[in-house]
């Protein structure tokens, strides 16, 4: 409540730390899974890396199973084994395998909401890996958004993952249209940390549309709002949005006709380096891809653009996103002529 209403990260953090100490002091596991899920979903990600929460989520899952709190145990399990690995760029193959394990247990325990959330992310992984005929439609072995519409469309994870799919596969207009009806439902302060990734991909779609429609201000205006929110979170000490902000800074500068091309190139290079250093191979690939687009459309430097497309392909291949690799090869076929990645 303190974080959501007042935006007071420090106070919210103190309250959260105190709650954990009280949990330890009373030596009771009754509410440990629930406490873990709430604190590590909405408070600690503003000041601690997502990677640092893996152990607490695992302990929350184990505690929930021991005490019979299967609902929060399954939320902890999904976050530990699927969501955080996806957001931090772990190999898609290992995430896909964990999805199978998680969904099997959730189904057995009749925790349908958690199962649906996990299957939505699972299908995105399958799409990216090329193990589905679809790209932006969530349709395949894990879930079918049309056949399972009654459970999928009402799930809050669905529009987030759809936005990410639109962003990654270049359906920017569809991704931008998601923003109008969904922005108010996913606030950065006090909301689930998946909001960070949602806002990032939403902003990328909006900047891409702003670039195509320079006379239409609505896309740029919305993109600036999201960029401003993520930047404010970064300035308050959020370590999980640094690479997001860096790439959005480059995207923002790229549509500013007053900006020198060399300055914009530096911003893109910074985004690539910071993403790579943080282990976010997926976002490093995306930064290479967006830089290549800028070089082709704004600078006219085909050789340098080719290099960054090749680097994006290498990163996506390392991540396991082979359908995305095919998408890039098809999109930039003319640029990649003679390349070792074709």
C-alpha cells in the first residue's frame, strides 16, 4: 500500500524487511509462502535484483507445500522456475522444460490460475523456439488462445505476454493498441514486477509506431510516459530496469531529428553492452536488432547494420529463439546476402 499509493520505496522496503524478521521470530511457516510472494512480487524488485529472489521463492514454495498453502506455493514455484528465468535471459529450452514440470504439478493440485499463467508463458517460449506454427498467436502444445479463451482471455498474464510477442515479432501496431485499454491495470509502483517487462515492450512498440508515423503524436507521447516511469524507478534504485531504460533512451533519441546520429549510436551501444554484461542475452539481441533498424533507416549504413543483425542472430540463437532467428533472416534477407548467418 505504501509503495502503490505514495511511491515510497524506502518505507515499503523497511516494512517488508520487518515482516520477514517477524516471520522468523515467531518461527512459524503458516504464512511464509504468502509473505514471500507478496514481498518479492511487489516490493523487493524495486531495490533488489530478480536473481537474488530465487532462493526466497524456492523456500516459499517448499514452505507452502509443507504447510498446505498450495496456492501460494504454486505462485512461488512458477515465479522461481519460469518467470524470473525468462526475464533474466536464461535458455528457453530449460525454461520450457520447467514449464512442463510446473504445469503438471499445478494441474495435479487443481491450481488452475497458476497453471494458465504458466502455460501462457510456456507457449510464448514454444513460439520463439519454433515449436509452434504461430508467432504472435498463443497457439500450440501449451495453450490455444482461441480454444481456451474462457480461461486465457480473463487472465492478467495474457495481454502482457501478447504485448511481448507483438514486440519481438515486429507487430508493433498490434502491440501499441494494447496500451490503450491495459495501461491503467499495470502500474509500476506496488504492482507485480512483470510490469517492468510489460512497460518496456509496450514502449518499444510505441516508439516503432512513432517512427513510422512522425506526424502522429499519440505514440510518442505514450512511449515517453512509459519511459519516464521506468526511468523514475531506475533513479529510485531499481536494478532490474537499467538495461530497459538504456534501450528506451536510444529509441527516444532515434526519433528526435535534432539528435546527432553519433550520439544515438552511442546510446544503442550502451544498451547492448549493459544488457550483455547483465546476462540478458534476450535483451542484448533486441538492442542489436533495434540498432540495426536505426542504422538502415536513419543513417544508411548497411555494413554496420548487417553486423548488428548478425550479432542479434547470434544472441537469439544462444537464447534458443530459433523462430525469431528465422524471422530476422526473412526480414533482412537483402542485407544479409553473403553473411555466414544466412
